[in-house]
C-alpha cells in the first residue's frame, strides 16, 4: 500500500518532465550537485548519515554561516562513492531525478525522503515539497501545540509571547524548524531547515501526500539525517546543533516559583513551610517583582533589603535561588542605571531603520534591547551578571525574549528594526528583525550562559528560557510559557516536553498547576504526579491567581503530592544518570514510548501522552485524566513490573491460559492483565508507573534537597529480563570537576543462570568517591530463599515470598566483580 503510493507519486513527479532528460549531476568528493531549473542543489555528506542540502537560487550558494550549527560541524565531510545520478555513502544513496529532485534511500533501496518536484520560488520565498507516505508520523518542532503527532497539521515558526495559548495555537514561543519522520519504509529520519526567518511546515494539511515547507526569504539550507532509529536521528541532530550541557544536580530537584514572591519575608515563609511540610525542594524562584521597578539587574531594596544574606540563608537550608532577568533594559537616562548607561556608551542596543535606538514599552516602561547578534554585546550582557553571581544567585531565568513588546498588535519588534551581525562565521552585516527575530531569544540565552560560565568558570551554568531556536539547548533549559490550569494543558504539557526532547531540548518543563486560571485540587495533585517525572519540575503560577504551593488544598492532597515529590528524590541517581547520558548522547530524558520501543507505534492503546523516563520507566496517565473511567495501558513487549509494588505487571497472554488473569496491585487499583495490556482503574492518589524487565534501577534514601547527603545505602532494584542493566553515575553535582575525571561511572548487568542469577558490576571509571558505603540489592520476581555470594564471600540474604524478592546488602563495589544468586 505504502510502496504503491510512493511509486504513484514518483510517476507524477517524472511525468511532468521529458522522460529522456537526465539531471546533470556534477560529482564532488563529498557529495554532488545538480541543476533544478534556475537553482543549483548541492548535497554534501557531513557524515555517512547526515546530508547537508543547500540550494543556490541564482547559481550562488547561500552564506555558509549558522546560529545553530558551528563551523567545525559544518566543515565535516566524508568521501562518497559517485554514481551516474548521485552518490552513495556507507549508509545512504542520494539520487537526483530528471528534474533535479532529490531522493534519499537506504542502501537496500527503501526511500527515506523524496522530493515531489523541484524547489519553487515566489520572489524571495521558497517552497520545498517531499513525499508524505501513508503511515509516516512526524514529531519534533519543539513545544508546538496540537498534540504529539504533527501529521495533518501546519505550523509557522515565529517566536510569540502566547499568554494562555490554546491547545491548537500556533505559533507560540519557540522556533525549532526540525522534525522527525517515523514509520516510513526507510525508518526514522530527521530534517532540519536552518533558516531563521518566518518558516512554515505543512505536514499534509493541504494535501495528505505532500510534506511541504518553506520560508519567505533566507538560505535554503537544510540537513537530512538518516536513522534508521529515532534515537539515531536525535543523537545525530544533537551532534549537529549541540548537546545540552549536564545541569547542576539541584536543577533536577523540586522547584517552587510564583509570580511573584514579593518580599524576602514571603520567600522565607515559603521556604520554611516547604521544610515544615517536608516537601523536598531544591530551588526557589524570584520573578520580576524582586527588582526595582522591573529593571533587570536591580533589586528592590525595600522588599529585599539584603538579597545576598537571604540567598545565603536559603543555601543554609538547602535551597538555591534562581532570579529572573529579562532582556529589555529600562531607558532610564541619567539615573545611574548601569545597564542603560554602559550599553548606551558602547552602542549595544538594537537600532531602528533610521539609525536611532529602538525604544518600546515592556515591564520597565520605555526600554531598549541588546543587539545579541554582536559577539561584543553578548559579552557586555554576560558581564552584567557579576553582581548576581557575587550574591550567590544560582541561575538565570530569561523571559520575554521572543522578544515581547507591549502596546503593539504584533507583540514584538517591527520587521524593519536593524540588528548588526558581528558573530561566528557570518559576514559583518546588518539584518532586519525579520531575519533575526527567531534567534533573538537564543542569542540572549547564549549571552547569559557564556557570561555565567566566565564569571564562575568552575560552576555549571543554569539558564531557563522561554524563546529559543534550534540549538538553544546548548545554553538553556526551557519551559512552555504561560499555560492554563486545565486538564487539556496537563496532557499537552507532556506532549510538548516529548517533542522538545526530540528537538534537542532535553530539559523541558511546564508550569505545574498551570500558570493562569487556578487548578482544582484534583488537577493540581495530578499535575504534581506527572510533573514529578518532568525533566525540570517547577510549580509556578500567575499573579492574581489562587496560590499553587503543594499545601494549598489541605493535608490529604498535600500527602499525595509530597509522596510523588519524594519518589522523584528517591529516583535521583537514575535521573541524574539520565541527565549525564543526555549530555553525552543527546538521548532525551523524557521520551515517547516509541523512542526505545519502536513497535509501540503500532500499539492499539491511546498512547498520546504515555511516556518513558529513560528506557526503564514507563508512565501511563489516563488518556482522559479528568474522567474517572478505566483505561488500557499497552506495555511494549519484553515484560514490565509495577513500579510501586515490584510485582510483574504484564503476564504474556500465552502463559495466562484461557480467560483473563486478574492481578490486583496496590498502585493501579484493580488491574486486569491480558498479555501486555493492563486495564487501570484510576484513583486520585495513584499514577501507573512500570519498570522494564531487564532493569537495574538505582535509588537513594530520601533527602529534603540534593544538598543533603543521603543517609544509608544506595539501593539497586533488579528487575530480571532481557538485556538487563543499570547505570551508576555520580559526581559533586555542581562543579566542572566531572570534566577532569571527578566522576563515577559504572555499569551493572544481570543475567539469568540455570539456578538463579549473576549480577555483574563492571569496572568503575572516574575518580569520584560516592556518598554510599553500601549497596542494598533487591531482586524482584524471585521465589523462595537464595544463596548469595560476592566473589568467594557468602552474603546473608532475605527472601520475601509475598513480595517475591530476595534482598541483601553489599559493601560498595569499587571493583569489577560478580555476585551470584542461587535458588534454594
Ligand atoms: O508578561 O515575569 O511566562 O512565567 O511569571 C508576563 C512575569 C511576564 C511571563 C512568564 C511568566 C512570568 C511572567 N512573565
């Protein structure tokens, strides 16, 4: 069916051209060029699986420069094998059709991506069109709304302050012109259009056989990234646009925010209550009201008379303080406001077309805007954080950087505002806002991030942004902006974070509870349960809305919320190892199920916001969370355990015999297990979480913040199954020492033997001495007693028949070695 459609489309594409005409292909050592009407298409193999496609409109290639892909990466290439109609790498074959149309196949001839015709121009605007096979689905594009799958929809990239955006609203805050096609005959592939203008993508909205995209101007410069797995694509996309740096560990803790905590006293009271209620917390946020008249880099001395002292006291209680710094600089002439004075002196602000400084109203009133596309302006901006760093501020929150402008229907700068580009490989030139708009926020975070790294070179920098562009993950984490306190937004938040993760932004957040509106008690509780599994877990709410701290709905709701925050803290070794894996590979922290389990694409349950945290944990909220009705969870093949009870959750159907197996689990209410399908009866105090069979899951004793040293052993839960492993990673959590050997990495694997199991601790790398002195092992799915030995030493073990576990304690396993378990 799918192949027929493709053949038909190819036929359509070629019928238009005289059949005998062949595209003229000019070979290159690293690719090939062909003529497409008036245009030249150049394809260069950066690697065997990453192709860069540039199209010269009138013979000349576009400027070889990028905000997203650095020079060294763009300069990579591999030698290719030429062919009459194109070339081949070790992974793909590139063929130009008679009309110069591009077709990329795997080496077995499966189509990965194929033009349906040549590039089309309309003045400066361009349109590219590719075949859209049935059964292919599309993901990525950052945190755009519209559900998980982009198929059938159309999107525009134009960073927009979208307060209270609805579930289908577009554009919103970020522009990441990158998508992944999943489910086509050539496997997953990615396409990144590196064009900062107001680009657009149509995933079959107009014509369900055509995926079209284009822009109003700017370079036609895109990358095709072959898989075949989705993970291959994401890793390669982050090879191109950069990995997110390892965050400080405290950024993985619970974070409490509000627009705004209005005074030092109020912040102290919130902090005290968090500790009193024993809700583990790492970060407190100060929103715009901590500043003097909303002016960036100032402090309201009445409300916060001693910010440095406050931050120090908070640190003493295990809290970090992150403060907001918007990019609009108050136009405060002759008032001793240093950012304005120094920026004016050295001409750091964006100009109008007539050369005067562009002034527009935002929070501080009339404001001016740093020209972040100049390297020297970024340095100037970064240096402004010196005071904050001195006061102990832990990180920066860059808001309003679309940029948002008040009192104008476009909500942003006029298109003809002039930016100066003096940066990277760009030729020195001016550019209109139409070109720079979508990268303005990212360059703002770049300036902030680089500044913090310069000011405190041995600390990891933490920046959170609202607007960004492809590659922004190198500088900041992000959140989804001004969402609403509705059930739809709770679900949407996970879909947004999944697509952010597939778009390089592995650290996604959404305001827990919803920014505007005020959540019901049940909604806020559910949001805590789900938010506890977000990569970044921050409760935040708008001025004038009901408070949304964990205790606001009374002790019963607080108890549920606390339990989920606590569970996140217990999982910190797992979460932190995922963060570190992300920094090396680009693998998202929070993933769609099909990331690690491609067959999940074909499962029949509603998986529209089921997600995994790493490959080992699967979180399955109700597809209609506001409804108390039963729902089905499909678990990928291979077997799963109920996270909360440790019991096997998916007995394969063939072993179950006729009829259904009833298995009552404490966590999910009554679960009916039929094959890999689990029927869940929702309860407000539970959230179904499953652990992949074949996992060794590290957890730690409960702490009230990551600053506290856990008291007790590291716990390793072993869930037997195929490819059984777990990863230990530890370091000091905040400094750059991990880049100099100050880390601990160790793999632990398990395999079933005839009469039990062998658990193998791999060799440890790195020099970091961890907090744990002992390891508590809990082996699940174990029947009866067991004899355990580590090396030649016998280890006392306790079997628990009811729980189906065997437990024992080992000294820290600094060296590689086997632990053997024998059934008795
Ligand atoms: O115009 O700083 O999205 O999180 O609390 C509103 C105040 C400005 C928008 C952000 C929101 C923040 C708020 N900001």
